[in-house]
C-alpha cells in the first residue's frame, strides 16, 4: 500500500494501525509519482492537502486531486491484478463540494475524514476498496454487484463473500483456474473462455446431467444465501455464468473478483 501523507505524525499513526499491510510512504506529489513509476501497489491511501515537492512549503488540495486524476488517466492497476488501483482519500480540509468532486469526478473508491477516531472505519474502508468497492465506486473499477470469492488451494477452502462453500471447492477450483488464465492474459471480458459441459463433467468425474443439476442447485443456493445472510441481490449468472451460445460454464468476469482466502495468510 502506498500512503501519500506529508504529516509525519499521521504517517507514524498509520504505520501503527496498518501493521498487517506492506506500507510505502510518500510525502509530496513528486515522490508519489516516482513511487508509482517504480512499483505496483494494492491500494493508495491519499491525503488531499499536499505539497508538490519536499521543499515546497505550500500544501494544496489541488495536489491531491491532481495525483488522483493522474492515477486514473494512466489506468494504473492493483498489483498482480487487472483491477483498477483502489484509492481511498484522506482529508481534514475538504468541503462537501470537494468530497463529491473526488468521489464522482476523479474516481476515488472512498474517503475518510481526519482525525480517524478510535473506531475501525479506516480499516473497513480500506478493505472494501481492496475488494473493488467503496462509497461511490467508479464504473471502470467494479460492477455494483461485484462478488468476492476467496480460495485457498492448499487447504481447499472456498468462500463466497463471507459464506463458506467447501463442498463445492472442486467445481469452483476448475472455474477459478480458467478465470485466472484469461485474467493473466488481459483478455477482454467477452473473450473469457467457457468450459464445455462435457469437459467440466469429465474433470469432476460425474455425468453431464449430474453436472447440470449440481451447477443449477449451486447457483440458486448462492443467490439465496447472499440474499438471506447478507442482504445482497445477485443474479443467476453473476457468479457461475452459463449461456447457450457457449454450451459451457465460466466465472462471470464482469462481477467476480478472486482473492486469496484470509486463512491462508494466517498460516
């Protein structure tokens, strides 16, 4: 995570609060651009009121807005992903007008006012942004009905949002692997491959009719679970997509985001 903040005390506070993240700090616009040129990041936590250089004594909201515009204009991506680089803005000097401008026009995922307080609002907004969400997510970043899938191949853990589905790990692992290959090749969404039903059935050592019944039940289960447990409305094709012209199955590249299961980080 790249933290762009010119106040040393706030940098130290963030270093203490965000210990679970790998942090890089910048204190001015020039250094921020150098860091973005040199490395990829999972997220940018961006102060609005910044100086342009380390020797500049004048800090301005325009500097933070300029950094945000440059990140979006350059189409920067999250490290190791095709997801748009998440940006959470920090400001103690912004007005409602500036906040709206940041969220709507400049493409921030979210914003957090300073001081941060003792709650976990900062951490919560960072986690949401890492999943491609936020208060007003730009259209280019993630669809409103984005569904996060967490997988740990070593332990065979599978979780859709916060709901575990270990019994469907084998089915989802095949689809996740195919999804990851297409994502790694930066394919357009319409070009993501679907696995023919016959091939998928053979991979799972079941018949085609059994596969169709299983996929149908699972898709309906996901819709029901997310609605009842999380209050989320998702469509039948929002996780496992199946259309007649493909005669096969794939994860929906428009809505699905795949991440490492949190349990794998704890080991």
